[in-house]
C-alpha cells in the first residue's frame, strides 16, 4: 500500500517548523519516529496535504535531568532513553515501561513524544505520564503551553493539542525517595498492544503504613486511567489481603464498556485489571520496604 500525495517539508530549525505548522495547521501531520503515522498513511486513514518531518531539528534531540523531572525532547528515540545509563539509574520505572513497547526495532525509531502525542489508550507511556502527573510542552509560532497529563488526553487518539501546536518536550517527574514501583501488562504475544496494563508507585511513612499511592491503567478506557479511588483505599494501610481485594474490586470499575473488541470483552479486561492489581501492589510494596531499609 502507498500513502496519498503530500508536500514533504523538512525544516532544520524549530522556529521554521512552527511557522510552517502555523500556515498549514489542520492540513499537516508531524513526522518524528513515524511508527504510528506511516501505517496510517499507507492505509490512507490519514490524508495530510503536508508532512512535516522534524527529525533534522537538533534542538529537539535531548535527555536532560532537571530538579523535579526528566525532560525528553521531541525527536529523542525510545531506545535512547531505554539505554541511557543516567535514566537507568535515576528513573528505572521509565526504563521498565519503555522495554515493553513493541520490539526493539520499533523503539529504535519510535519517539517518546510521538507516543504521547499519538495518545493510544493501550500505549504504555501515556499511562506512565498520567501516573506520575507529568507534563507536556506544546509549542506554536505564538508561544508555549505547559499541559498537565491529566488534561492532555481527551479521548481515543485525541489530545488537547491545537492544530498549530506540536509537542516539543515531555516531562516525567522523578519517583519519590524510597518509593516502590511495579509495572506489568498483558498481551497475547510479546510486542503486541496490551489488552490491559497497570503502573503502581507507593511510598511508606515512618509507621510502616502506605503514605501515598499512584496507580494508572492502560487499555481500559479511551484515555489512560488514573485510579484515584484505588489510591484512596491504600493510603494508611499496610496492604493486607483484605485491602488488596478491595483495591482489585475498585480497579475493575475503571474498565469502560467501550473496551469491547475482537481481542477481548470488557468483562475479560476487568478480570485482567483485578489480577494485575493483586500482583503489582505487593511487588511495589516490597520494593518500597527494601528502599526504606536500605542495603543489608
């Protein structure tokens, strides 16, 4: 299959790209990694008049450690983040999540920002950004906006981006000190889109009880789901068996009836979500305890 005809543009400066985008707006698509866009073009599900290739814009290629977050530029490959020694040491949850994205050939080309901008509800990185209360930097020729992850994802493949804006940076907050984390997803084959997945970050107080909890789920609704009701159940507990069952039951309610397709029913996804919750919470809690106690 071949894409429809389009005008190819490859600016080397961000300002030039933003000017082009401002003039073409809804008629343009941005090419970064292309792992989602190219199939859409080839199947003619996307028919842009202009293809704006941002890969030559060197100022968007970076991984930077800021005080409160890890900043990743728009053309930084997923594989580069995954293999970065600094990220491996300081943000192991991000590395673990990226390792579950497709196959390494996909991660060699796919970008972190591209996955966020594409906003597939079964994708891993949007769910992580929601879990950590991350931020998206959106730029246009008229200025810059900082968009919280909670507001950025609006629906299936739909975001808060305006037609003349592009994602230039994604910010993943650092994990809290001594936090315990866990991630898992269920797919029929390695590399397939997950039928469901979950991310957990826990911290414990001096009394040995859970002091904060963050949970998000992917593949359960048209947008990544932050599990506020589940989090409220966990805070103040020691994650005993009864609490885990309550959390699993609450997590089931996050699965939308819309999530029924040829791959799984909504009820099947509810069972997956409950099982993931039961398995991941003890794992995150054990890592939290190990972080608090330190090396033996």
